[in-house]
């Protein structure tokens, strides 16, 4: 970075909105949002094209006087795709920029459950925050923070796959995360993914095969016949006897067809 550029960075006052060249803003490798939904991106582009940028992005100045994006990567990407050269940006304190990034992302567009879990866990590890402190920070109840952090029990493989699946809720992933064994966890996750693409009817108990149906019907018939007390039927006994004889004849016909 040239001396002229370094001198320019000093002019960026904290809390003031500046019009900054897109080329000067660098992505932060610790950005909490890892997955970007294409439909949401297109909608954001259209909104910015129609109404302009309503909220400035946030940036910090690092030890080398580079301008590092703290929050607003979706807005920055949309502006670049629209061919804009500058963007409204505001400088923030660089001491705890990762907290600001997480809060801003949560308040604007919900992070995926996995991105949210990893970002909250990073703050917990880095600053030693309690669950209560984290809850106050991101505006969520302590038990919700506990559920968010529980997703870190998911394997790296599952987290990476789940990151880009919008249809997966925190609750659904939480049930998988509570399974301790890695192999069982993977099976549960695969079953969850499979169920998402299946019509509701197919998720129900599988249909009986022809053989199982025949056995079930025969068992039910046997139970019914055994329960009949012919002596207690009175005047209706002849009708029932006739039906039993009809049934017996049908059974003999079936058995004869097998012998033939």
C-alpha cells in the first residue's frame, strides 16, 4: 500500500459514512456467512438497482491500513455484479469486529443454522463468553444459544453439507446432533435428507408385500373363525354355517390349484 493510500485510510472517521471504491474493500476470512443463496442474491441485486443501497456496509482498518469488510458481503457482491464502482461504507471499531459482523448478519438476513453455530462458537472460544453473554449479544434466549452451540456436535462432513440446504431447520439438525455415535449420526442425517425430497405418503410405513398381505388376511380370518360360537347364534346359525362352508370350499379350490 502506498503512502498516499495509507494517509487516505486515516481520514476514515469511525461512525461516519464514506463512499469507498469497491476495489479497496477486502473480504474478511472470518466472515460468519459462508453460504450465499442465489435467489436471495438476485433479489438483493434487483432491490439495489431499483432503490439503491439502503444500508452502508461496515469495514475496519487493519494493522497494514487495509480496508477489511466487517459486514455487508452480500451487498458488496451485489454492487460488484451490478457494475458499480463505489459503495457506501462506515468504519467501525476493529477490536471486536467479529461480534459486530455476527450481529449485523443475524439482524439483516438469517444465517444458515450451521453458519450461525460456527460464528457463535467462535465468539465463545475467542472471548470466553458464557451462554448468557452470547444471548445478550445476539438477542436470543440462553436456551436458544445452547441449541445453536449444540450443532457443533455435528461432524465436519454433515456441517459442510447442511450449510447450503435452506430446507434444513435448526430443530431438525439438532435431533441429529444429539446422536453421539458418528455412524448413527450420519445415518440419521442421510435419512433426514432423503425425507426432504419424498412426498408425505412415501415417508409413512412402507406398503405390505403381496405375501405379507396374504399372511395378514389369513391370520385375521383364522382369529375371526376361532372366535365364533355357533351354539350362541340361535336362528342365525344356519346363515353363518353356510358362509363357513362357502369359505371352506374356496380354501379347497385354492389348495387344489397349487396341487395341480
